[in-house]
C-alpha cells in the first residue's frame, strides 16, 4: 500500500472453516483466515478461482454450506453488492428514477440523468452505482469485477472514483487487474476456492 492512512475505522474480516459447494463440487474452502482493512480490500485470482462466489457470500446473497465468516466494524455499517454487469444494479429503466428512489440527488454525477439506462456506457453506470450507494448511506461497497468490459478511459475514470470514494466508504473488490493494488489495505489471493 503506497498511501498514508487516514485514520478510518477498520473492518475486521475472519473466516472459520467456510465452505460453499454446488452439486457436491466444492467452490470455496477457507479454513481459518483473518484480515482487516480501512479503505479497500481486494479479492484476486484467476477466472474460476471463486472470487465472485466469495463476494456473494460476504454480501449475504449466498449462504455457506458449512462454517462461517465474521465482518465487523466498531461503527454501524450497511453493505451493498454491485454486480459486474452494470444493468443489473438498476431497478427502473431511468437513472433519474433511481436517484429519486434512493434520495441521492445531492451529489454531482457530471452526467445527464434524464436518460434511459441503456443510453449510458458501462463505466458511467458503474460509477453511478457506487456514488448512489454511498449517498444512500451504504458504507461498505462489495464490487464484483468493476473494470470488466470497460475501455481504458472508463477504467481510469472508475479507478479514480473508487479511490476518491474510499474516503467515505470501504470497498471489497474482486478483480484480476492490478489497478488498485497500490491503493489497497490488503489483498486476499484465491486459488481453487482456497486462500493462498
């Protein structure tokens, strides 16, 4: 990590004999592991290593087959999962409706919000998902492969949004990219569902 700490309240993450299986095939198998982070925690590994499955477990979307995990912070926190396919992060067909639903119209998006969802690029939607979530009171963002399917300009823009937003919220991010390594507090490396 090449940045100075800002004194944020840390999150503590621990796993105890955590497994997740589908059709008798074990996808996640973490015995005992502990880490902490105050801004950005990365979950990295090759395609098929179990990154998204683990993130969905941490988001309470999936229930472990056995064992458990603990995610704690001294302060109250609300967490939200941001899907890698950006259109899945929106309920309605228009961004302005989403902003109104979340009462998050007090932040600057630098975009025309009066368009249909499919009129925005993937990078714009991912950026808006993060900003709307934080403004709606979520202070732990679990983002699955945020840089997937983005061009170089959108990648740099989203990277800067995440770094700047990590002053106001914490992130757990799955990625196979090295873009945020220097900004992360810790990195969990997965291989075949195991932390290595």
